[in-house]
C-alpha cells in the first residue's frame, strides 16, 4: 500500500510538467462522462477498454479535472510497474537484478511517453507483475483478481488469465464461484457497453482491425506476423535481449527459482506469439501492444544479467554487494551505444507532448473567442482533424460521432496546426470565414 501511495503522490507531482491525455485516453474520458449522464455513444472512436472507462466515469464527476485525474492513475500505474519489476527481479536474483530490470523498463520503447500521455500500458505492466508477485506469495485469489483487471485492458492476456483460472479451479475448489463470476464479467464488460453504445457488441474488434493507412503498423505489411516479430525485437534495447536469453538458457539451472524465471520467459514469448497471431488475422499490431510483454521481459533480463555477473565476479572474491554493483556498472557502460539513442528519442518526443498540452489548454479559449459552445453547436456539423476529434468532443461536450474528420460545405471547422504547418483540416475556400483564432487553433464557420 505504501508503494501505491508513493506512486500516486509522484504521479500527482508530475502534473506540474507538460502533458495531457492523447487520442485514446481523451475518448475514454468522453465515454466516461457519457456513462455518467446515461448517454453512451461508441459509434465512433478507438477500441473500447472497460478498466480505463470505469475510472473516467468516476472522474467525470469532477468536471474539468477528469483529464488530470486520469493522468495521475496512468502515470502511477507506470511507476508501480517499475516498483514491481524491481521487487520480482530482486526476489529472484538480488538487488542488482532489480536495478537492471528497472533500467531496462525505463529504456523500453513507449514505456515513458505512452503512460505520460495517458495510455494504459503502464497499468497493464503493473497488474501483470502484481499477479505474478501475488502468485509467488501464494495469494492465488489476489493473483486472479489482478489478472482479471489486466484482462479489462487488453484482449491478448485473456488466454493466460483463462489458463490460470483453470489451474486455480483444479488447485483450489473454494475459488470456483469467484472464477465463474470473473469469467462472466470479462466478456460482459467488453461487449455489453459496446452493444448499448453502438448497437454492435464487436465494434471494438472491428475498429482494431481497421488500421490507419500510412501508419506503418505491422498489419499493413506483406507478412504481418513477421513484421510484428521484427517490431518485438525493437521493444527493448539489445542488451535486454541478451539478458533475456541468458536467463532462459542457463547451462546449470537451479530448481525452484530458475523454474520461475523460465516460466516468465516462456510467458513473454507466448504473449508476443498471441499478438503476432492477432496481427496476422488483421489486428493492427501497434508497437504499443508489445509494451506489456516487454515489461515482463525486462524482469527476466535483469535476472539473467545478475546471475551472469554472479557467475563471473566471484572469482575476484568480492563481497556480494560489490559483485552486484560491478555487474550493474559494467552492463550500464556496455549498454550506452543502445541506451543513448533511446534517451535521444525520448527527448525528441518532448516538443510534441508539449504541443498536445498547448492544444488541450488553449482550445476552450478558442471556443470562447468564436462565440462559445452554443453558437458553434447552432451551426453544426462540427469538423476537426481526425487526431483532435476526442479533444474537441470533450471541450464541446458532444459525442465523438458528432465531430467529423473532414470539413464539408457548411458547418463549423475547428482547425489546429503545429509550428508553420498548414491549418488542418482544410476547409473549402469560399464557404467559411474565421470567427476565432489563437496561435494554434482557428475556428471558421459558414454561419
């Protein structure tokens, strides 16, 4: 509990720096507000996710503070994932393994910025590792509950949750009623809201199989599964892949502890295999889908490197603490050729995150300059760039489907731009006149 509170406190402090929810999280916020008002519409937008929308429904009661509250949860989940990565790796191979696991996680692709802008992958890592830790502690009911909540974030974890539930059904008959209840809740929470909101219980699955042309996701490649597997090797830096292999192919395995490490490694490979199979049948294979298994892989890699150092440095007759420190120091130095480009990529993404924050914070002012929400709605339909649709829907308090991704010959177009780029979306000339403008927003209308 102390770790959770500390992560929440640090996440709250992170709000002092730039960053707002991105496309999917903004849609979850819109849906949460609609549920609170018994007016859910999921006709348009990203794939439905039950767990984030459960949070955003509660947060909608706090009005304009809801985006910040969701960011606190998303970022706290990411931090808790790092804490659990340390605890599990240290449990298996000492403090050095924990330090290496956390460093590997921080340098993994997407871990920092995806959670900073409100995606749920950090929470997924935290719940997955929590389920593993609870299982190792013999708290199987708690492990099942953590796995259940993970199943409300990504469909790829369903096979693993189902396998664990079946094992628990056989191992502990007293958990069978809980297992049945959770097994019924998972599909209900994924499908029923979509059926209510769009009339199509499988809309989320259809949306996930409709990748954006030009996005470069593996589903658009000639061989989607192979493209996904290639992408998986880039989810972590090369030394992490080496450490992962060292953990799985230890020449003299120890019973018990090594069995846990091997099980985690096989689980990672199976998780990636599930994502690859789904990509092959049409799901996008977005690199974000690999953040979850990458998080567990970092734990395995930490164990692999710590044991390798432990096998090498004892010949120098050093104390255990010095052996661990030396292992971390040598690995850190050897990883610089891969770590520095990752750090550079993180820094390069910062201006884009800051721009998103400017878009969020200045949109209400642009709406006021254009005459306010009522005036704009009286001249519907609304149009904006496809990637700012949830942001506009949130600010205008309308459904996602009420905001079109392209301007027609009448209505209101809410345009955005970055730097010296053109205003998007482009409005047909001769029909629209500008009624409100800020440095990064321009609102034009035919009324």
